[in-house]
C-alpha cells in the first residue's frame, strides 16, 4: 500500500477549507513534498494558511488526484458535490466529524458517489483556525474511512494512504457505525460533561473548595467551544438522542432508588449502576490498545522548575517506565502531587528506590 | 493554635475503626509520637493495623483526649454515641463522608452533642482497608469540620489541630453545607461517570476504538467500588437527588432540542448548555486555589524508561516550570504524547528550547 501512496500522492492534493484540519493536513503533506493546492471561501483564512506554509493558492488549471473537503458539517455535502463535478478525475474525501448526514444528502440528490469516500480523523485542538494548525495532530490517532459497495479499491487505498502518510491509523466503518460510535464515545460524553459542569456554574464558592480530581476529570472537556458543538450535535442528532435517552432512563432509575433508599431493591439499583460502570470503564482501550492495569503511587513534588526532571530522571535510572502520569495541585499548598502509574512488577522497586533518594511518597487519592 | 495542639494531642488519641482512614490517621499520629489506641469490631483488621504500625491495641483504662470514629456511615451515629458515653472527658469526632445523617440521628436520640464535632477529610484511596493505609493521604487536602452553637472553642481547636497535624486544611461548614457540597462535587459526578461508563459496557469493540482522552477522563472515577458508593449515596440521598433531578431536567431539554434540531430555538438550547458548562468548569479551583490559565503543548515521548526524565530535566534547564501534565497513549502506537501546561510567558521558550534539543512537539489534541 505504501508504494501506491508514493505514486498517487505525488500528484496534487487539493484541500478545500483552510481551517484547523485542512491547514494541518496541508502542513503535513507539504512537509512530505506533496503539491498542496488550498482553497477557502474566506480570503483572509486562505492567505493565513498559505503564509504559514500549509500549501499554495489553488489555480483554475489544477488537476488534483485527491480533493480533501475540510469545511463545517453543514456545508460538507454541498462542497463535496461541487468538487466531484469540478474534478472528474479526482477522488474526493471529507473530514467532517459526522459521516451519515453528508452521505445521505448526496445520495438523496442522486450524486454519483463512486469517487467519494467520507473519512474522519479523530484529531483536533482546543483552538481552531489556520493559525492553530499543526502537521502532527494526526499521529497515532484513528482515521475512520467510510467505503461503500461502489468504492474502487485503488480509490480506497488513496484515502487510506493519506491517513497513513499523516501518521494516523485508517479504520474502515460504515457511516452509521461511525456516527453511533462517536455519539457514544465523544458526543454524549461532551453533553454530559457540559451539563455536569453547568451544575457547578451557580454553586457556592465554599462548595467548590471541596472539588477534587474526580470532578475536575469528569468535567474537563466542558471547556469546549459552543459554536463547534452545536454543529456537531445538530448533525448527529439521532444517534446522540438515542444514547441520551438511555442515559436519562438510567439516571431516573438511580434517582428513584435514592428517593427512598431504604425500600426493597433500592440499594441493588445503586450497586448495579456503579458495577456496570466498572465494566464500561474497563473496556476503554488503554495503552497500546490493551486493557493493561497499572499500579499507582503519588510523589510529592516541590513547586520549582526541574523537580519533575529529577523525579523522572531517577525513575529512569531505576529502570522504571512511567505508564501514565497525572499532576494534582493542592489548593493553597506550594507543592504538587504527581500520581504515577507503573507496571505492577516495577511498583515496589519504584517506591523503594524513590524513598531511598529522599522523595516523599504519598498514596493514590480518590475523592 | 499550634501550641494548643501540642498540649492536647500529647495525650492519647483513640481511633475506632482501623480501616483505610482510621489506620491512616493512626500512622500519621504515631509518626508524630502521639499515643494512638486502636479499636475495631474486626480482630483481624485491628491486628493488621497494629502490625503495620498504626497504633497499639486500645485498653480498658485508656483516657483519650480525642476519639476519632472512622467507621462506615451507617454505623457512625451508634459508635459516636457509645464513645461519648464511654469517654466522658474526650472530644469525639468522626470522619464519615456524610455529615447530616449521623448528626441528625444523634440529635433525635437526645444525645448531648457538646463534645461531638463531626468532620470529613477529603482524602481516600482506590483501595480500602488497614493494609492500604498511608500517613500522607491527608496532605494538602481540605478537612471539613462541622461545629455548632454548643461547640466549645478548645474542642474545635483540638479537632482542627488533628487536621493540621496531618497536613490537611480545616474548613468550617455546617453538616447541610457539607452534604450539599459533596453531593455536587463528588457524589453526582460519581453517579454520572458510572452511568456514562455503563453505556460503554455493552458497546461494540469497534465503537470503543474511537474512544479518546475525553471519554477516558469523563469516566475515570467509574472504576470506584460499588459497596462503598451504595453506602455514601444512601446516606446523602436527598442532596444527591436534588442535583440529579436538576441534571435530568437539563438532559431532557438538550435531548428534546436534538429530537428536532432545526426547530426554532433548538440550536440555542444546545449552545447554552455548552456555554453554561464552560462557566462551571472555569469555577473549579486550579493550582493554589486560583483559576490561572495555562498554555498547553504536546511532546512526543518514546515508550522507554528515562525519556520523561530527559524531557523534564531539559525543561528544568530551560527554566520552565511544568504546571500540569497529562500523558496520552495512542492505541497501537509505541509512543506517548505528553501534554504539558506552562505559564503563557514561558510557552514560546519551552517549545523552541525543546525543538532545538530534538524533541517533536505536536499540538494539544481534543476529541
């Protein structure tokens, strides 16, 4: 497949939409010597992307082998249709974060979709725009590719090679599978985190002083931009509603149990809710796609530059590989707590070795 | 206050309940030379706590200045009542994670509560039991103390000095304030994380491959133990239900908007939900209790021991203090992404310095 890539991507790649994703793809391809032709309805955004090195201005006589449509979900179908007509030799893909709505719109219009292959790189940044674009945002991330029965193998290979060139991992799914998957793993978690964080918005300052790492983690993604999410949720409404309704039913069941916690069966409802959650969180892919379990310990770290360097340097000397790490700052205290995850076999050596070097080891906190 | 502490805690502290919290308090006080007398209804648990150095076996002629009741919420009131009767000179506190139910039970029984001061250290570990106990789990954490009109200043000082001795920060609250605060900041986030994770339990493997850091963070605390949480939720049912009902109403509103996303006002409902969440997450206390904002960047780190050490060592050389850090592992890839937060003023220097030293800087990912 890599050989195909080298041949095909040596032609021009046209990118329509020079925002974060479009410009990031442009940067990555330009860095690999591919001719990237950029187009955008906003001359200012386009100029910025070119100035930052994401590609050159598109020309009327471009003959791209591949067109990447990187525009907001609500205009994706229109732009894909226009590009299929404009470049009758090219394969056209899009990178919108919903896949069924654009596909269905195009099909309902009777557009020949032989050369269209929808895709979705699971990559992004908290800030959008050409100015935030970076070539590296795709590395190691899944990149969903939606083929259908009409798709030609060479065209599929071209889109998958785009993903591979950018360091992503192509995953084939149907548009329906993709949209249900992101509803569950991305869109509903966003809604839930936002609503939970919304409950904090009107709380007393005093109450918020008791907030620990648990609620911080649970609400972290609630910092996301409203404009973007209104589009995403609106374009994937049905699968999101399906999960939200199931979640609302679960929530009502737990709330009902708590309205009379001493009635027969109430405690069992609560226990099952927590236990079922245990099962779900265990299924999330961990490091290297596996569900390996690690042991944690917490090291107190002074709030000075270089302390973490010394800590990790010494862990390296001890031959301990840090599998995960989380820094927690105590409100009001002049030090941090570094929660370190290691393979169970290296736990004892790590703790004893660090203590021998004078580090204060606290324990895993869980509030 | 510290002088009072030294005088009063030089007497015997009796700890009833040698589980995680009781034994951890025992370890911390023993390390400071305080005489700790341990009691537990389980001879095995008690023996284990003594063997691990959390204190000595309690004796019939002990005359404690302070009794710490560290038993499950559902037996806290009974044990507090018994201890008040048994040690008529002692101040009695408890460390249960709900505060109103034990207080109300004792008051309804007509118990004289002059010498009782409920408290709650916001500390814990993912595993319970004497064997998991550590002296350091209280350091830097809030420790809520519930005084009332009858409380004598010297008794309050004694309980607050216990918190201070263990490195915690005493916070005065009423039982009602405490229970509402933990419902919002701990109990409801637990329910929400568990229910959301429960939705993942029956999902396709394929869908879960798209899971990123967002859903992992949102569901992390869903790994908590059912037994413990059934007790906590049952004992704080009313405040938890109040927040859950408000959340359910918010959820229904968003789901209704998504059932017909093109109707007038639907997009506004979605946008307001996300925007209100932005406000809430901004109110969570950050480092040193402030809401300082940091800039993030992502460094690619090989999956070998010592790489993080080199990274943080070099950041230290560059004079850059790491304010927060998060390690992300790409499914299937042999490297990790270290998301590093720094003060805005040091961002450029950090990135340029690291790039000059050969590090690959990616960008902040947000799925």
